[in-house]
């Protein structure tokens, strides 16, 4: 009996933890404010479907991770295998001769592999040529990153400009244009809600995520400490 009781307590603990994680989306759905919107944005961004590709620094290298427990990517893949993209004629194309022979596209195609364990993939006509690759090291979403840290990092132009200038706190107009466009149209972001067999989708719905981003920016893109 005592053992059963302990098992029950453990299960109850897990249930409470999972409810706490699910809450940000539910809270936002119940009452859409700047605070609940950003909490939901943080819940999504720190989810493994997003954080895995943003990668982490391990043994001195920037590496993508895999699965819900962010394990190392097989075959020792690092940012050295990344693609470098640039914009030409409104399309994203690879910078000529910039990629190693083994790069993300060697395995990650325009759609998900059919069975679990096969490489996921995504592409669309909204952002032609924006294929599977990882962001620069400045965009790592660290394990346990707080909402304030995520917010500061998104609004810091030194961290967020790479392919295009994205603005920041001092240029909210550009920030809005780029961030809303990015979260709405980017095939890699949309993929997080259709990650293929054997992977947990990002919380909530893509359309709600886009709305939450729009609401947060419309209200001034304030970080949790200022709310
Ligand atoms: C040699 C093939 C190969 C190459 C090259 C490769 N990957 Fe992968 N990748 C895979 C396979 C296979 C999986 C699926 C592993 C699994 O689900 O267990 C995977 C899974 C992933 C995932 C996990 C998605 C998730 O949320 O679980 C990410 C992120 C990822 N790769 C990013 C990259 C990036 C970025 C590059 C280039 C820098 C890259 N991969 C290069 C084969 C490859
Ligand atoms: C397959 C890889 C991949 C996945 C999955 C992915 N991203 Fe990204 N993300 C990128 C790349 C690459 C960039 C950088 C684009 C550039 O160079 O400007 C980026 C940039 C961003 C940016 C801009 C950040 C900044 O500091 O400017 C945000 C926000 C973002 N991603 C959010 C997300 C969210 C939220 C998810 C999950 C719903 C997600 N990403 C999933 C690859 C990925």
C-alpha cells in the first residue's frame, strides 16, 4: 500500500508539472493580454521543436539537438555542416561554395521523412529557398532560458540581424515587419506544428502563435520585467 501511495504521489507530481507547462497556452486562450501572449511565445520558443534547431553550445561547438530530451544530433553534426543563405531575386539561395559536402540538405529535404527516426524537412512558397538550416550562435535558446532573457535577446539587434536587418527596441516598425512575417511564413517555424511521426508538436496552434506575436508587438513589445 505504501508503495502504491508513493507511485500515486509521483504520478500526481508529473500531472501537476505537465499542467503547469500547458498553462501558458490555456492562459493566453482564456485572456489574451501582453503578459499571457509573451508567456505563450516563450512556451513555444523553448519547446524542443524550436530549441533543437536553434541548437546549443557543447564542447565548444554550436550543435543542433534531437528529440524531446535534446540529445546530441547523430553523426556529430555541428554548425560547420550548416548552409549559408543569402537573398537574391526575392529568393533565398545558398552562398556559392559555402557549404561542406555533408550539410543539412544532404539529409533534410522539403518534407518530413515518412517514418519516425528519419530526417524531418520543410519548405514552402511563402519563403522560397528557406530550407532546413540552423541560425547563428547568437540565437541559441538556452535550456531554462527565462522569458526576460528570451525577450532581451529577441529585441537586441546585435543578436538578431543576420540575413536581414530585423530592427529591435529602437526600431519596432522593422521588428514587427520581420518578426511577424518570420513567425507567420517561415516553413521551419510552421514545421514545429507538423513535425512528423514520433515527434511532439509545439504547444497550441500556429495561428495562435502568430496572433500572440502580433499582439505582443502591437502593445509595444515590452519584456516581462516592464509589465
Ligand atoms: C547525415 C544526415 C543528416 C545531416 C547531414 C543532418 N541531419 Fe539533422 N537529422 C538527421 C536525422 C536522421 C534526424 C532524425 C533523428 C531522430 O529523430 O532520431 C535529424 C534530426 C534533426 C533535428 C531534430 C528535430 C527534433 O526536434 O527532434 C534537428 C533540429 C536537425 N536534425 C537539424 C540539423 C541541422 C541544422 C543540420 C545541418 C547543420 C542537420 N540536421 C544535418 C540527419 C541529418
Ligand atoms: C530547422 C531549423 C529551425 C527550426 C525548427 C526553428 N527555427 Fe527559428 N530560426 C532558424 C534559422 C535558420 C533562423 C535564422 C534566420 C536568419 O538567419 O535570419 C531562425 C530565427 C528565428 C527567430 C529570429 C530570432 C532572432 O533573434 O532574430 C525566431 C524568433 C525564431 N527563429 C523562432 C523559432 C520558433 C518559435 C520556432 C518553433 C516554432 C523555430 N524558430 C524553429 C531555424 C529554425
